[in-house]
């Protein structure tokens, strides 16, 4: 059988998208890394139909069956028919998860990945168990999983080195039985990107569906629209921002097209501005996620801004009386745990996930019966 993705029962859509626009178009756009679909199917054969386009860097997709990674591949331009499985016993439920492995590429005006159809033989789609909790992760290349694939000496920027499946957000969610959503962009920070470009400050895009995704086709699918926070409230938001701001402090100023300049500084004034930005972002996070635990997790790649960010969390708690906000140091990468492109590898991500899991189990225990 062939059926539109929105007409199939019991599917769980992962990641942010604009439901009304997507349903009218009959496609599920996969914008952020970790976006996709999860299902349980009892038939003998299942295919996923994806449509992709890109200028230089193809989007990658990963497919898991019963928790095991079976497929990981770049998508070709046009229609891609991915056979998830064929010839498996009928009547036995198979839990399938398709994830976009790569982040949106803002420099690519034609970049897209859409899930349009499922094709299958026999069987039925069965209800999924409810997730134990919901987690949202906000960050940069660390949260996007850059460097988790590829040889350590890889230096070129390429979509092939990214992985949502291996990243600490998905590892954390899987260990807790949680549903996970990710808002992250490699090279971006709190006040600017690592090159001091203030147009690449991730908090400016947090309230949109996926404002960093370029191109008219993506915009037509609602990327610039306001995200409906009431439709999906996480139990915890984990922020990992600051590493690129630290890099910006060591780099020359950004020169804008109109002659304007911007540069971050690692002096008292520059750190005060960064602290202000962190406090302001925490206020936005709290406004949009009223009952959520807020965690600023930092330290995988570098630690120079740790005191500044920890101070921002303490100041936010002091000024607002918000006791559901914490600063969490993460294990730093070592020579042994380094991955590709001078980014943390799988072992470092696993250590970060373990730290976050242990912390979440403590702070969520009182509010979620699943953790008791």
C-alpha cells in the first residue's frame, strides 16, 4: 500500500514543523537535526519515501529498527525510496525510527528534506508507548553532533560528519525513554557565531519554527512562523551554548555589508554583555516553557566561559526567584575522546549524556512518576 504520511494512524512526528501548512502540502518537512518519524508496524515490508534537494551538502538520514541502526545514508536529489526492511515475519511488531542526521544549512537556498509517503506490505500500524518525558536541546555544533562520524583528522566542513543518533541529546533521551527535539546550529552562539557575526545568534531564532532554514520552499512550509509552544511542552530544556562565543572573543571583528562591525571581547565588559544575553535567553525560555526545568549544560569542548554562564544562571535565579533553573558542568573532551573536526567524539557524547541523565533523574523525580 501507499499512503500519505498524515493519513497513517499512530505515527509520532519528531521535531518542529508547522502542522497546518505541512498537512495542506501533504508532506512532513524535516527541518532541525533529529527530526523524523517513529512508528510500530507489524507487516513484512516497509519503505520510506523522502524528497531531498541541496546545493553542495546532502542531508543524511538514519533508520533504526527495534533500537538498532540499520541505515545511515546521504539522500540524492529528488525522490529517495528507502527500504527499511523486507521479508520479516508478519504479525510481529517492529518499532521503526527515521531521523534526519544533519542540521539545516542556512547557506543553502535549495536545501530541504521532506517525508512524503510510506509504502508497505501487509500488517498494520500499532500504537506506540507514551514517552516517559519530553526533552528539548538547544545548542551549537555539539548539540548538532558534528564530528561524531569521520576520521579524527577530517578538517573540512561536511554534512557527513554530523549525527543525531550518536549525539548526546538523543543518547540522553533514549536512556530516559523520552521524546527529544533539537534546536541547534553549528558555529552559532549566544551573541554571535564564532566569526563574530551577530546575525548568527541562536536565541534570535528560538521562537520560530525553523528560521535558520533558507529558501522560498522552506519558508512556504512555515519556517519563519512562530512556533506553537503550547503544542509541545518539554519537561526539561537543556541549553549548550557559549563555545562559539568563546571562539569569537579570539577572532577579528565581523564586518557587515553596510560597514558595521561587531566583536566580542573577553574582558569585564564583554563578559558582562554575554551574561546579560544568557539571562535574557533564560527569560525567553521560561516565558515559552512555564513549567519546564531549565538546565544550562556547558563544558564539553572548552570551559573559559563556565564562570560567566554559571553566574548568569545564578543571577537569573536570584532576580526571578526561579528555582527550576540550574547550571550543569559537562565532562570535557580529551585527546582520547576527540572526534572529527576537533569536535568531541562518541565517548565524550556518551559521558555528557550520562551526566545529564543522572541530573535529570534527580530533578524530575518529584514531578514525573516514571522516575520514581
